[in-house]
C-alpha cells in the first residue's frame, strides 16, 4: 500500500521537497478516516514521488480520492496531486517517472 505524490515537471526543484511534505500531510488530513488511510498509517506509510507533465497531471486528476495542491510562491498554480493510499493504481501510474532533482 502506498501514497503517490505527483509533482508537475515545471515546478522548480527547490520547491519539490516542501510541496511533497505539504501534499502528504494534506492528503492524510483529507482522508484520515478512510479505511485504506488507516491501514497505511498503521504500517510503513510508503510514498512514491513522481514528476509528471501537464497532460499526465490532468489525466491523473480523473482518478478517485486525491487532493490537488497549489503553491502561493508560484502564483497559486496547481503543482501537485496526492492520492489516498491504496493497494493498486490504474495503469498510467506505471509510466510516471520518479522525481529526481535536476
């Protein structure tokens, strides 16, 4: 069971750690009472952080149980999506690139 955090590739690398931290906490608070969230938080609470392009970001927004985050330092643009933990994700998640600093 894992939480996916998708960060837009256009986000400057220096913002990514803070955005990922905010995303994880915001997702937890949003879905705190969800059964899968309860299982995840009682376990090792694995997270996967990926870098996505604009189209991948928009497609991912169609998935259930997620929260979209904006960044005030970037003109309140949507920068990240965090997904409530689950055992399996749709096929598109297999193709997302792991986030790395540039």
